[in-house]
């Protein structure tokens, strides 16, 4: 905002020097809201005005806000409409890549015939601001219309809150793992088609069994006390360690039970469990005051980015490919994403050169302020496990430029390569010279690992070297939501403190965990092997997490057909796979990838026999698809 005010003041001074006949500034704290009237041709062509228009446009592209301001800035004669000359001047001075070609052509043709009023300009902005191919809203709209049957349907014009007046940052936000392909899959499932959902890491939904100990403790905690922890007969129905743990957790929760609000940061005893878990894992002390319990890692990430992003020049560095929650939140909050590309040929490695290259371009060329960098370890969707050397590169880079490091570590137990191990970013930061003052926030979740309790929405974040005032403001933000779900808080405590050797439940618990781990390990190997045996597919090993991310070679005619349909080639491919086989995957374009790459993400969570059949179907479909477009 300050940057915009300075531009506004400079523009006003310039225009006054050029003796414009009238110049009015509307409250400079509102930024670039100007009314220009009867400016000379020289003033209209001013490089500073062009720069100011670009600045205002950049703000709109990032935030979806400022439509009125932009219109006033373009309406240099205060006529209430944009003339041919004014719109041409604007379009010549903003980046062509920011505007859909069809929208550019439409507005130029419209302006040539007459003028563009504000309502028409507002509608044009909807078309002009890009939404990625393959991530459009068509299936969602079709699904909704089908769901309401013969109920009266209304047009945008009948509602004051519509696609033109809604939050444009929300309109442009995309979340591929629940996107168009999945919406189509749900529609087919409603029609009776068998769907194999491999689009999202949702273990229990595809057959993984819950761990008995966790469910027993949760059941006793959730039951009214007279039927649960205070019932004399529970000792004959539950193992002794389950009863003891449930009674301990109920004491921590308090007499109101699991249906009452808790401390906004989470129940203290549960945060102590998290802190002890981190201390044991990293061999460095963690304290409960730096732990925030949250409704899953995604919610914690959103809270941090909400507190971090201050203006439309703020940028977050994210890995490409990335988990789309980052691009979705960044887009909705009106910041910029700066992708740093992982090297697929080197097992999705991170290089210092790539980090430096992307930062330099963002800061020196685009004028952005890099506020944070995200790492995902093990990787989603790529499945790589970062080495200590990789983590040192990232930590040193962030420390060098005073960048907040966001460490997404929700798959830390999902490592299948015996030669690799999980090392936390916090451990590396503490032990690496030069990183003593690195600002770091780490995230973990009960949805992954061998737990898979996605619906419980449990997780935590740990703050390390974060400004105390900022920490109090994050607490205030958490307070505005009152507290995270109590079931999720309990689940997080149980994840961090499972049954110990010698306790009654330990043997069955470890056997259940091992069975899940062993199955995931076999499936990771068999899926990658099966995909690599398909002519035209290559897939890097899935050493961790729950996903494979193959690259697919398609015939030129398939790419031409995708262009004709205005979708990405991998969306065309994923929809074809869904219709032919019932397998639901996510187009790789939803995660980001290098220009020209085509692929998809699939989980290896379904039962082994079902996954084996899916591998056969992957091959059958690919051959059919390539024959169709050869």
C-alpha cells in the first residue's frame, strides 16, 4: 500500500507540473484512486502513468481487489467510460501474459465501436484474469444444476452477490485435488459407476483400518463419564492402559468433556505431549508455549500465511511441483507465489542455484518481497525424501535472506527406502552454523503417517525463533476461531504419545502399524514399477509419502485436441482415464510442473489387490488413448 501511495503522490506531482487542467486526488491512503480530466496527450502517454497503471493492475491480479481504482485510473478524462485511446494505452503497457488473449481482443473490438462502461469493464476483468486450463468451473456448475433438479434456476443478474461482485481472489483460487476431475468422478459414482479414488491422501476412505488403541481411547473420552471413564465395567471391556490414558485425557480436558471449547492454542497437557515428542525426535528442547494445535496442518498453514502476508508485493517461494493448498491460500490472500523447480532427473532434488535464480528474478526483476519459503518433506506429490544436505541448503538460503521457513513434515513417518531417514528442518537449523536466527515454523498432522485419521482434523505447528509479538497475534487469530476441534487435539496427543513397551496395547498397536507400513512399502514399489513398464510413462521412485507422480508422453494429436477443448493435455488424459477405467487421478498441471511436461498424481493407498488391478487398467487405458490420437 505504501508503495502505491508513493506512486500516487509522484503521479500527482508530475501531472501538476505538466499543467493538466484538473487533477483531484481521492484520499491518498486509499492508494491509486485518481480522477484525471482533460489531460494533454503528452501526459496521457507519460511513462509514470504507464508504470502506475501496471502497479495497479499488478495489485488487481494478485488480490482481485481494486477494480474501481483501476477503472478510475484508466478513465483519464473522468467521462465514466473508457475510450478506445485509453484502453489501448493501458493494454500496451501491461504484461500481455497477464491477460487472456480472447479478453484482450474482445475489449479492443468493443472499445473501437464505442466505449466501455464500468459494469462492462468489471465483466471483462472476469474473462481477462487467467484461470488455468483444466481448472475451470464447468463440472461444478453442471453438478450443482443436476443436484437441484427442476427447482427454479436464476441468472447472475438476479443476485447482487454474483461472479462479478464476489471476491475475485476466491474465484481465481484453485485446489486441484478436489477439482474438476474429482467432481466428474463424484457425478459418475452417483450414476452407479465404480470409482477408484486415488486423487487424495485419504487412507480410511480406501480401506485402511483405524488403529485400535486410538479409537478405544477416543471412545472412552467421548462417552459421557458415567458410561465411560467412570463406569465400573470398563476394566473388563478395555485394556488397562487404554482406561488409564482415557482417564488422564479426560482430566486434562476438564469436567465439561469433549463438547466444550478449550484454550485457543490447545489443551496444555496435549501440547506438552507434542513438545516431548519433538524433543525426543530432534534431541533439542521444544516447549509447549511454542506449540499450536490446529484443525490439521492445512489450517495451521493458513493461519501462518494470514498473519504473514501484508500486501500484494509479498511472495512465498513454493516447490514446483507443490501441494496445491499453498497456491490456493496464497492466491486467496492476494500474495504472489514464486516457484522453485525440483529436478525430476535427479530424483526431485533441490539445488542452491535454483533457489538463488528464482529469488533474484522475483526480487530484482519483479520487485517482490520474499516473505517465506515452503519445503515439503517427504515430498507431495513427488515422494522424495530430503537429505540432511538438502535441508542445510534450504536453511542456509533462508537464513541468508532472512526468509521465514515453513516446513511441511506431515509425511515424516512415511519413508520406505531403508537407506533414507527423516530429519526435521528444526534439527538441521539448530545444528547448522549460520542458521542460529532462522525463523521456522514446522507442521505435522494426524491425517497421514499410519494413522490416516483425516476426518478428525488434528495437527500442530511449532514456532521456532518467531518474534514474540507476532506469536501473540497468531494467538489472537487462533482465538477468533475459539479453538481447534477437541477430537483433533486428542488425536494429536495420541499420535505424539502412543502406547509404550510394556503397556497392554503395545503389541497389538505395533503389529497394526507394521502391517500398514509394510503394505504401503510394497504398494509404493509395485505402482512405480508398473507405471515404468508402460511404454510412454516414466516415474521416479516414491521413497516417501503416499503418491506417485509419473510423466506421460502423449501423441501430438492429443495435445491438439486439448488445445481445441481449452484444457490442459493432462486434464484431457485424466478425464479419459476416469471415463474408461473409473480411476480418479489429479492432472499434474494442478501441482505445477515444467513447461511441456504432462502427467498425473496418484496415491498408492487402495488395497493391494485393487491397486494391482488399477496398474493393469493404467496400461490398458494408455494404449487405447494413444491409439485414439495416433
